[in-house]
C-alpha cells in the first residue's frame, strides 16, 4: 500500500476501520505520518476515529499508532509465554508431525496407529542402509504415504523427518530441547543409526550408476575369504545376474552362481527356522496368557531407574542455575541440556516399558515368534532385499562354497532347527515310529506358563521359553546351567 502511495503523482486519501489497521509497528506508522507531512496523503477517514491533518490530529494519530503497537507487542509476549508453558508441560505447541495426531482432550499429540508404523519401518530400513532419500520416498509412496499433490515425498521433507527429535519424545524449540509428554515412536539406537547414515552420505563420492544386486555384501567366499560380488551376463536369449568371488585375496577356484539359484538356497535355509500359521497362533496365545499372569517385577531395577532419573533432574537443575549465574555460555548450556534431556527421556521410556513388559522377557519372545513366522512368508516370496535382511539378522559366518550357501543360525533362531534334528534322530536311536516321533515333537513344543523356580532370575538369558517336557532340549542348548 505504501509503495502505491509513494508512486502516486497525486495526493490520495485512505479509508480504514481504525488506525491499528494501518500500522502496528514503528516503521509503518512513521511512513504514514511522513507521507501526511509531505502531502502524499491528504486525508484519513475512520468510522470510529477522528483525524484531521493538523498538529493535534497528527499527535492523536501517533497515540493511536502507539496503542496498536502496544497491543501487538503485548499479544506477542502472551503467545510466547503460553508456548513456554506448553513446552514445560511437555505439550507439542503446534500441528502434529507425520506419525502423530493432535488430541484435543489432552492438548498434546499421540502416535497414529498406521502412520507411526510407517515411520518406524522407514527409520529401520534407512538405518540399515537399504535406501537413499529418493528411494525411501518411493517406498513410502508404496505404503500410501505421499505429498499433498499425490507425488512421492521430496528429499528435503524426508531429511527433516529423519532428523526430527520429536520421534524420540523430545521437543526442540528455538534450538532448546524439552522433554515431551507424549510417547516416542522410534528407539534411540535406531535414531542414532539413521543420523550416522545421513552424516556418512552428507558428502558422497562421485560413483557410477548402481546396479540392482540385492545379495551383494551378504556372503564371503568359503575358500579364500574374499567378498562376493555380482555382475551381469548375457546368454541364452537373456540377461542374467551372477554372484562370484572377487578373487582379490589370491587364487580361488570358486565358480559363478546364478542369482535365482542363490535365492532358492537362501529360501530353503529360511524354511528351517520358519513357523507355520497354526503354531504361530498357538504360541502367541500362550505368550498373551503369560503376559496377563505375570505379576512378578524387579523392584531393584525400578528403583535404580528412579534414582538415575532423579540424578539427571538434579543435573538439569544445576545446569540451569549455572546458566542463570552466567557461569557457562549459552551454546554449552544448549548442548548439555540436549544430552540430559535425551538421557532422561530414555530412562522414562525404559521405566514405562518395564511397567508394561514386566520382566522384559515377553517382548523378545514375541519378536522371535514374529520373525520365525516372517521367515515362512519370505520363503515363499521374491522380495530379495527382505530375504537378505532376515538372513543377516538370523545368520552368522555366511559363506559361499562350491556354489552352496553355508551359515549358522544365531541364538535363539537355532531353536527350531535343533528341535527338528533332535526329533528326527529319535527313530534312529530307539526305533520309534513316525507317529511317535510326531507326538514327541508336539510334546516338546508343549509350553507351560509356570512360575520360574529361581526367583532371582530376573533377566533370562538367550531364548527364555519354558517347556514342560523338553528337559532334553534345555540340556541340548545348555540352558539348564
């Protein structure tokens, strides 16, 4: 508006409801009064305010502009004070970020069931180095998470999402961290792994276009110990992908292996740890019963968490006092406060998880069941990246020798293969029939929710699964020691 006033070659007049509609800061008010002084504005008309271009009228106009500026500054201060109060209470001060939803009753945010799962999966896959920002946007679009225009989310938005500490339950406002009163979505270890990946890719090397070799980095050569690489080969009317030893550690006689044959071998190995739908449902039902019946808790663990939380709160108070006394700089104060807030949030999450999970053995057991069930689905799928990810999780010392994949299952994923081998060896030892063998295997998997005979065992080692008639298995796995 003022640019039009300055550009006008003729004096003009302005009509407004009140002077505070024209100016709420010193610059705008000064420009209007100066324009009246030099004759660019000859008239101002308001329904509720009188003005004449006289010294008295200019004085009253300045008073009105001063009142409007006071109202604006006071309103800004009240809003900032309200935001500070919300931050101290741990309430999110604005619209909920992706993965959360605003709760008008509690005036804070809470995880949205579907979107929060997408956020967790995105963080986990990116922390494993399986995606770039662009491919992660395509992955999210496959799950139905797109931008407002229906296109995949841009890289800048994904960068902000992956570095947003709100998913740790921490609020960052004006460079200062506050403890959030809402649950975290992402584990701290996963968030730190994502930050490490982003830092490593901040200055990427210039490289050639990457090829789609999903099993690269999974295996090593069983003869010379070299890495297994991949390449394209043309023949028989098509293009095929082969995996071979790099042969950079010396002479090696190992030959090529086609990708589909390698995938079939990995699928067969995954079948060894797979659980069917029927057994998965039975095991989950038994775990749910144990979770409801589990009334034991470790008082010492809870007390230690409470003491550590109070210690962190004491350090926070001392840090604030030192900052107010001028003993430390603001930059140092913000960095130390951010570290203490992260530690306190982690303790609070562990405390809430302990209250929900009891002795903390239910959740690992449930994860083992879900992973074993997921192995059965992958054994029938062609998602090579998921097959590679699960193989890295459950397998160790992974080798490729004589065109055969070899690796050992890590604990507790060697549970089912050992049971199968144990039950298959029964007919050879005692001449039992196949029906008796199946009955014995069923008894081995007959779970019981009896209370632990050793009450001092608060953190079960390895695979904490209790059986009624599987004492031989405990000896087989050295779990009875």
